[in-house]
């Protein structure tokens, strides 16, 4: 009687791959850092694009020189005690470390975002920053204010802007959260800004993140000839 054939070798168990460790879609590396005087050309282009988006180009008169002189004067006070700008940079590759830019209470913020589709940036060459594929995608300009009701300082956001091809991908939320995190870190009471009443997408976004839209308040402004005229009123 023939010997029985040996049993087959056991089938190896399939490898278990943790889904949270597998990159999905297209990775975009982002960094939020403090702006410097060298970034003024980008900041100027941002503000002009923002004026176009807000249909306010008739009010736009800033130049690179005037921005440099007012945002980054000689012997400028430390960040967060005066006009401060966070720049949002993006890259297809991880960012190299940079120093704290002589600011002891802020370090650049890094975040990796997974997108379903790659981003096509037609202005990449115009907004190049640093490394080979690093570009500037947005900014937020803010400065300290004060609440007498809270008896605490806060931050007022003058401008927040993300270039069109980077919108609706979480980058605006990153910029706002960076300002909010800095305010909380410094023990400040609140962060405030304004939004145009026709910008319903922005209003919905702000409400979803927990911001209150104060319908009962109105912005008051003296500027140009009205400012000069009122300055000369004989009281």
C-alpha cells in the first residue's frame, strides 16, 4: 500500500495593513509661519486678489513700498504686539525645519492634508517660496485689540485670504485656527473679524466653526476726506 502524501503546507495568513498608516489620495504638506519683509511681494499680490474677489479694487491703493514701511518698519515690535501676518505655504514634499524667526512664543505649524485629487495651481511660479515646489497659498493679517467688557486683550483679523485653487480644502480653517490657538495661548479673550453680507459661503463656514455673526452691529469708518474734515472740526 502506497504511503499517504504529506499534507499541504498551511497557507500563510494575509498580511494585515493598518489603514491609518497608508497614505490615501494626494498628500499636500502645509506650513504656517510668520511673514517677514521678504514676503511683501506675495502679500501685496494677495491683497490685490482679495480686493478683486471682494469687488473693492476702487479702494485698493497699497504698494509694496507702503506695505513694507508699515508692516515691517525698522525696530518693529515683536510679533503679536503689533500687525502680524501668518503665511500659509504648501508643498508636495515635507518642509525643512526653520528657526523660530526670533519669536519665542510661536513655532511654525506643520500639517499634512490628504486630498482626493491633486491641486492644479496656475499661479505656482508667481507665488514660489523657498524650495523647489513650495508656494504661498494664503495669509492672515491680525493685530491686538482690547475688550473692556472682558478686561482682556484679543486679536482682530483684518484680512484672511486663500488663493482660489486652494479653497474648500481646509486651508482657511488652518489659518483661523492658528490665530485662535495663539490667542488662547496668550490668555486673550476673543478673536474678531468682519465678513461681507453677500459672502454666504464664508458666513456659513464661520457659523459652522462656532463663530457668532453679530447682526445687530454695524461697522463705522472715517477715511479719506471725511477723516480730514472731521479732524479739523472746531469743537
